[in-house]
C-alpha cells in the first residue's frame, strides 16, 4: 500500500468501528507502529481523525456522520453521567427543548416525571420515550426525518420553533471548540439548533469529552452563547477552565 491508500483504509476502519488502535492497525496493515502513528498525525492534520493515547477516533464531517444507533453503543456510562447532571439544571423551567441525539434522549428520560413539563423536540426517539409520561406534554416538531438520526429538519421544523418562547434548551453538537464554537456537519441540522437557541432563554450544552476540540462543517453558535457546559471528567480540568473563561459554567461529572 502507498501512504495514501493506507490512510484511506485507516479512515474507513475508524468510521466503521468508531475508533482504531495503533497496535492492531500495524498488524492489519503490515507496517511498523511508528508508520501508523505518522499516518494518524497526517489524518489529524487533515481533520479526519482525533488522536488518543494508543489510537484515534474519526471526526464527523459533511461527508461522515455517525447514526443514532451507533451512538447508543459508544461512551454510554459517560453519557449517562452527563445526562443526569444536565437534568439537574432544569430549575423552574416549564418548557424545555431537547435536541436530537442519544445524550439529549438520556437527558429527557432523566427529567422529573412528577411535575408539569412541556418538552419540545425534533427527535422521534425522544418523543417516543416521553409520550407515556403523565405530567409531560410532548411537542414533536414536524419536518423531513433524517434516517440516520431519526430527527426532523428543514423549514417546517424551524418555522414551528420560531413560534415558541422556551425556558431551557439542551443542545448537543458534533463538535465544540473555543475557536469555532459549536458545529455540526449538516446545514439543515445547524439551522434547527440555531433556531432552538434563539427561541430559548437558557441554553445548556451537553457532550462527552470526544466532542471538544473538534470542528465540523456548519457553525451554529459560539461558546459564549451558553449558560453551561456539562461534560465528563475525561475532559481535562485545564481545558474546561479555558472554556469557562469564555462565559459558560463548566460542569465535569
């Protein structure tokens, strides 16, 4: 294999499996570990992967996005901790926007079911999980359903959102960085998130450590637009402090 062919194979493996290991790649590709490390550095420079200790994971982009089904298999204990901590920020909110994605779905499931609450969401999975709750009114935003995430987008969705004044929005993204803010690969998804933030008095970002430092195609908000960021202790405290300097409270759990 040439270096280019080898790197394409690494990206395909990372996207299929969710991550790659240097030692396993060296065996699979029949090259030295240092060769794999050089390939990963080159791929990281091109924004295709993020390196970790001993491996790397793929970066979502306009040409690649993980499905909801896949997200339910990755970093699940971390996502549950983040979701539980985020739900505790509900305060006296009576209307809540819950974004698409698996972590927001876990937040919705962690919300109290013994008080009157209206949840607005574009996620079919989230709406389904809350539909039977006695004290929760669910408003499912209409629109085109994206097959990978089972969430609605396009002008029908944003038009509905524009008519609301929402107390609190739980927002996710494919990437968050101090330089580029909150980003997502799909322009239609980006506009739904931006409209939800415009309609909401408070905005809380939730995401696991792998989201930080990553930048995708469409920017829909800056870090300073957030009231709080909820993530895990796998984001280093020093990096969390840098985000906090931009305005939001950063909660690590």
